[in-house]
C-alpha cells in the first residue's frame, strides 16, 4: 500500500473538478491525497485564518546544484528522511504556507535526486510539502536570507559520505535571481452557472472554511491578494448561495456567503489568473447517472480508446499515478448497472485490467475506475452526451503527440490515385495500384474521423477521376491538407528497387512532405528514397500544403506482396496518420473547410 508521505499526483486534470464526502476515506486509505487537504470541511466553526507565507515557484540553479524559492515570510522547514521501504524520499514541510500554483514538478541534474515535487499539502492550516525522490542516501542543507521584500531560501541536497560532487554552502551563495513576492489583485467577482467566478492579476488560491454549520455560512480566503471590491453584494447570489459579503485587509481578501440547502459541496478550481468556486449538488438516488457499458477499442499498437457509456452526463476527474502506472477516474453521482468489479484485458497495447468500485459503499454510488497500465502513457479525455472517452497512448521516443482539440478542426482531403479505367501500376502478381491506394485511403479516413477530423476522399469507389476535379475538391472546400496516395513502379530488370518516395511542389508543402516521409520510412521500416520536389499537377495546383506519397513499388515482388495485404495497408495508413498528427501539433489548422 502506498504511504501517505508523498501525496502528490503526477497529473490532475478535470474539466469540472469535485470533492465529495464518500471519497475522502478511500482517498486517504489509498494514499492518493492527505486528509488535511480537504480543508473546507475540516475546520472548526468560527476558525481563525492564519497569516500564511506565500511560496513562489520552485527554481533550479544548475551551476550551484541548488533549489530555491522566494517567500513572503521566513519559512520554518521540517525535514524528514524516509527509508527505502517507504520509497526513499526526503520530505520538506513548510507550515503556515500557501503555494498559489497548487502543484509543480521539477527535473534536476543534482546527483542522487531523481525528481522534485511541490504541492499545497493542506489548506487548513495551510502547509506546503516538497518531496525529493532520491536514489542513494542524501542529506539536505537549507539556508534562508532576508531580501528587501520577502525571504530567499536555498535547498542543497548532497550525497552522504562527503561526495566531491556536492559542495557545501559558500559564505555568499550566488543569487538565484528569483522575483520578489507581489500581491495579486482581485479584479472581478461574478456568478456563472450557479458558481462564483473570480478574476485577478495573478494566481488565486482559495482556502474555504465552514463558519457556522447550522446557518450554513462559509468563508473563502485569498492570501496575498488585495481588492477594491468590498461590502455586501446582493447581486452575487444564486439558488445555491446568497448573502455574499466581501472584506479585505493588507494581505488577504475574504468572501463570506450562506448556502441555501444542505446537499451542496463547495469545490474551488484555480486556473492561471482565475478561480471558480463551484457549488455542486450531491447526487441522490433520483439523479444518479447509470454507467451502462465500457467499450475498449485498440486503434493501433500504441493507442487505446476507452468509452464509458452512460444515460446522462456526470462529474468526474482523471489523474495519473505511478509505481505502478495507472489512470484513476473518480466519478460523482454514478452507479454501475452491471455487477462487475474487475475486467481483465487480454490484448491491449496499454491496459492490463480495469477495476471498478463504489467510493460511497453504503449506497454503492460514485464509482471509481482504476485503469492498470502496462507502462507510462499519455492520455486525453473528452465528455460527450452519452459517454466519456479516454484515449491512451504508450510513450515512445519520436512518437507523434496527442493533439489538442483545436488542432482537430483540420479539414483533410485524401486523394486515392488512379481508378476506374486507369488501373495505375500493376505488379507481376496482378496487384493494381488503384485498389491499393483506395484501400489505404479508406483506412486513413477511418483513423482520422475516429479523432473527430473532417475528412473527404476524392474518390470513394472504383471510378476514374481527372486531375482537375481532384484539385477542385480541396480548393473549393478550403481544406487544410491535401494527401495524394500512389504506388510506384520501375521498368523491367529493375525489380530490386523498393522504398518510399515523397513529392511536393510549393515551399509551404516542404515540411509536411518531410514529416510524412519520415514516419512512412520509420514505421514501415522501408528504404528511404528521399523527398523530391516536382511540378506534379495535384501538388502544384492545390492552394494548401500538399504532398504525393509513393508508398512502395509494385514492380518489387516483396513490396507487391506487402501492399496487397490489408494488415500492411493499415500500417501505411497509421504511419501517414502519425505524420499528420506530428505536423498539426506544430501548425494549427487555419482553414477548417466545408464537407
């Protein structure tokens, strides 16, 4: 079982973050989050706020092999050394402190230190925790000096045994050039969708306290924040809260309000220079979302898509954990329609099994999903009317990145070469170019559409289409990319020639050609016959980045056998898709044409 000294999630991402009572016990038991983190409901009535020190972003001085940060008050660090059986970590707690960024992670070149993480460990009382993952035994020296505004602290790990790789502190260590602490300004408070939305000039990290349980009064405190907004604000009310009052002093702003009902959970969500105080109605038996089915689709050897189907939308959060690698999805207001707590996955590139359990065991609601992974993986997720989709991709060097939603607006035209009375090249085994190019184009279209791209084929059946209409399909629909797929051929007595060739004409197409060619050669393990500039009609007349791909030689017996095989055709389509992903990760679509 994971100890609770290192309660820093690797990655926490939620479009609508939440907390709920039934999750607290399991989260603490599993060591995902410390109990003190759930400060809003841990504080006693009429609790007095502490004057918290604000910790600025952790930085790394590579020259002196030190970590540093600036704080608004002198920190009082508490150091604990955890043994190997507890993960071999150095834990540094900073009591009475606030970390506005909430959590951060840093990779250093300090000998013996693998990774450094810092996080808001608890909110009432406020405390910041720093965790150093160390391999050999490491000692830590800490030194703090006063600045003209605030305090500067240096942390220097050094190997035990007097290793020469680490120097002790100098009398006058070089300054780390960290910025001084400046208070943020709370500029606007408004009601959005039954929530309070706060906008400031800098990060806003709230502490929430229950003031009076019977009257359902709460306070939101923003440390190191100033504001001209004050007094009673009757316009800031909804059917979930009312009686909003705002007070401020030299180092904080406090917002008090009263809930209108008992079944409301208050959840803050900070992002850049804004914060949303969310008011979530706890689920009841009347409004539970029923989780009907888990659908698993293997897109290729590295990408797995999971869809969790439901009868209605629900709140959730997804985060990654390691040792071992897994994804955790916590849901709110959900129930399983099927009695299933474990699903073994036999043939997945990313998953070994999926575990399911209700967090609220009394009512068997609020389902937690744990996706046990085969290794480290990137992931993305999206919410739809009737399902939540999670896409996992095994991490591999030089692998095309997962694309953000705005890059998926691209409109792509795929041109299957030849067709109808024009068979194109014909191999000795009878394989026709027109059949191969259409099959690869259809696979590519399917892969791209699965990721919500807009795609159109210049031909979707065995018919002859002249060159100008192929160009018109792309130009008149204002597409972002034009990909023409062909097979190559050589005259007799040149059957030994094989490999990938890629053609482009315009300067704007050069990078697209280079990237797609690279992925075809690498993923197909085919000979590289270079990227070439030629004045071909379809690449010369199209207005967008355009390429013509020669995916292999039908005149070569080995490549003819491969190109006529449906599994190899899928590999070709996936290589092109990966190249498109790579290109679009660097060039956001600007056209987004019309189907």
